[in-house]
C-alpha cells in the first residue's frame, strides 16, 4: 500500500465521520415531538449516547473501501481480521448503549473477537494467547476513559498517532491503514465531543477505539523487525488508560466497594475535585498520554535506549499514588446513637405553659387516669387545646361582654 492510499483513506474517514456526526447532532438537538414528555426525550439522549457509531462507520467504510480496492497487499487478511474484530465489539457496544447489560457479558464477545484477529494474523499459539489477553485488557481500559467530554477522544487520538508512526517505521504500510483512519475519524468526532459535548462515544465508539488500538499494537509488535524493542515500547502507549484502571481498582479495593460498579472515582473525577475544568482535564490527560507515546516512538525508532521507557512509567505510577490522596467517595452516613436520639427527643426544660381553665360543662380528668393533673379534658376524655394568649385580662373581657 502506498502513502497516497493511506492519505486518501484518512481523508475519507474524516469526511464521512464529520458528515455522519453532524447529522446525528442535528437529530439529537431537533425540537421534541408534542407527545414526548419532559422536553428532549429519550430519543435525543439515545442519539447523543450512540454518537460513537459515526466513528465506527467512518473508519470502517474507509478501511473497507481500501481493502476492496486491494490497497492492503499481502496484509489484507490481518487488516480484515482487525476490522472485523473491532466491528464485533462495536456492535456489542451499540446494543449496550440501547439496552444496558452487565459488563461481565462483554468479556466472552471481546475474547472471541480478539481470537479472530489473532487467527487471521497467523500468530503463534504463545504469542496469540498473550495478544488476546492484551487486547481484552486494553479494550476495557480505554473504554473506562469515556467518562468526560473529549477525554477518550483526545487520548485515543494521541495513541493512534503513535501507533501510526511505529507502523510506518516498521516498514509495513498496510498496518498503518487502521491507525491513520482512526486518527482522522477521532479528529472529526472531537469537533462534536469537545466540552460541552453534543455527542458521546458511548460503549460502541469506546470499545471500537480501545479494541482497534490494542489490536493494532499487537500486530505491529508481531511484524516489527528483529532488533527493535517493540515488546517494551508499544505497551507504553496505553499508559494513561492502564493508570486510570489501576487507580480505580486500588481505590475501590481500599474502600471495599464493588469493582464492577462504576462510580465517580476516575482520574477526571479527581481532577474536577481540585478545580480542574472539563476541557483542562482532557488537555492534561492528552499531554500525559503524549509523553509515553513520544518516548515509545523514539525507542521503537532506535533513537533512544529502552531504559528511557522507565521514566514515563515511573511518572505514571507516582501520579496514581498522588491521585489516590484525593478523596473520591463521600463519607458513610452513621446512624445516631440511642443516647443522642434520647437527647433530641427529650422535652426541653423551661417555664411551664399554664393550662386553660376547664370550660363549663367539661369534665376534668379522673383521678389516677389520663394526662397529669392540670391538663383539661373534654367529656370524651380528649385533652383540650389552650386558647392563644390575647393580652387582655379576664376582667376586661367580662366588661366588654356586659
């Protein structure tokens, strides 16, 4: 595959994604129908949540067109398997966007899609098992980043650019097809996903992005020339996604919370608690991702020693420990003790309120029964309510009556 074909595929993915995203945005912002209660109803929310399907269609159409034109040469099987596996997890994510189901049900489908990629790429059994585990892990790690406007799109764009550079340096231009189109598709979608986001990647776009990045990294590492430190360089490209997953798992483990129940304990949530804006969070994590991506690319190009990969890795570990100090959960509500409850319900001491004199024809309480002495009761035995004070004496009221 030549360079012009890669550029043409990227341009096609960009224009298709932008056109589809613009149509989805107009449909989501269209005035609601009269029979839809509470304003822009579930239809608009579903359209915004499934906006990632525009990236899937844009990238898939561009890559599929290139494969149909025979642009992938001898690596057509690997690229086709990669696209098919990413499409499977994207379809699963679209079903989840429309009708959510348990996260554990996604693992078998993701594993089957990863096995399809490995089989069509012709990896050895040992390398295939490692590749499947890596693809499933990184797919879910990137999918967890879709919790803030523009966050996953920015980090995925930076990571795809690093994979594109590594594939080009490796000499197999066919493997640059999917990273190039993914860069273009995410760049077009970022126009609608930036804060305030009109569209979201959702489970469909997030899983498609994570799976495509993970599978591309596995295939590029397998096709790397001998002597390159691909085994150490390419995993560093997923540093931010793995750091976010590690932060979430550690914090939930410490707080004895469910590991599968999503809460506001990700990196972006903690940065918001220290007054970092939503766009600032996306920019900050994009810069964080750019450091390991640049380092890994230079190591893959043999311009830096592999020992330099320890710097971004150590920095990410230190950042995780710093973020763990930012509180992510509200303190648990404790029930008041019995003594405190008695203190709050006990009557206050003070001056007693004088009770009203019994009205004519009203019998007082029987001795030893009913309310304490001094409380007037009706003939039926119910306590009377004293009249409100008027500020006039009894003699004045009698004089007025006469």
